[in-house]
C-alpha cells in the first residue's frame, strides 16, 4: 500500500512527544512516563482523520496469535498491571501460558516464529485482558479490512499478505512510539525489543531484571534483544 507521509505532522508529533516524555522520565520515572505516553498514543490515534475506517473491534482477535515485540519498559508495565488488576486465578493461568509460549519460542528460529500462530497469553474469551497496558505495537496494529488479518492467521506461511491499514493512524502511532523510544534511549534505558512471551518469562523468573533495567543495564540475562531501525529517523526537525 503506497501513501504519502505527512512530514509536518510526523515532525510535530515527534517533537512534542519527545519533549513531554523526556520531562516525565526525569520527573516521574520511566514506568510512569510510559503510562502517560500510552494515553497520548491512544488519543493521537483516535484523532487521526482515518480512524473511522478501522475494522478493529472487540472480539476481533486474529492478530492476537501473531508474534509481538516489546521493549523492557512495557514488560514491567504489563506485569504491574497484571499484579494489581487481575484475579489470582487469572494471573496463574496467564503466567502458565507465558512460560509455555516462551518454551515454544525458544525452540524456534526467527523465521519460524514469524510463521507460527501462538495465542497471546492475555487473550481471554476473545478480548485483551490487559487492554489498558497492552504493548505499543498492539496499539499501532490496525486494519481497515479484517479479512487480511484472517488470511494471515489461516495461512501464516504466506508473508506476502499485507492487510490494508489507515495511513493516518499508522503515522500517528508510529511517531509517538519512535519519540518515546528516543527519549528513553537518551535517558540511558534499554530500548531493544524482545519477543513478548520470552521477555515476560525472563522478568518473572529473575527478580533482578527490573532493577537492572531501571539502572540502565540490559535487563534480561541470557535473552538478547534486537535493535529497531527508526522509521522516521530522517524526519526529526
């Protein structure tokens, strides 16, 4: 799908989010700053001119079986939400599924992970049980026709399937994530991405992971993250 980038919009969004995130990281800590950035991300996406074209709705969960990359800050934010918001029996089921999914992921290569459907541990009865704390990539993954998402689910080996998406929504969400990540990086935090289940399992298994992350070190022992190329790197003002 071809479209023209709204360069002034992207630059403005990134500049404002970077300044706000930098201030909040310094003033409230990176985890509180993430909460604020996620609220702004949702608001910016909802304000996109093509937001009304999205087919995504409660109960549509095709994409909840795809591989998800997260940053460490999101992992700890998700775990905080689970601990304070979900019932003990639900937490136990989720954590068991996290560990099972992590074991599957560890046995697969990168290309195999991209072509294998694995149910997200937070998908409960067709809905996201951590919706308020869901990863940034989940917030940015939208389609204007769910048929493409269904086709990707039914034929995960066909990597040429490209679900239709809304360019305005994509740019609004992407600019927000890129700016927050830049603010985190400049504050000295790890901004590599990790497979969701593997990172959650590592954080649950090692209480020292959070302290390492908050002190600016690599959080997960034995789990290497991947650097993410900035999509709008050449658009910074």
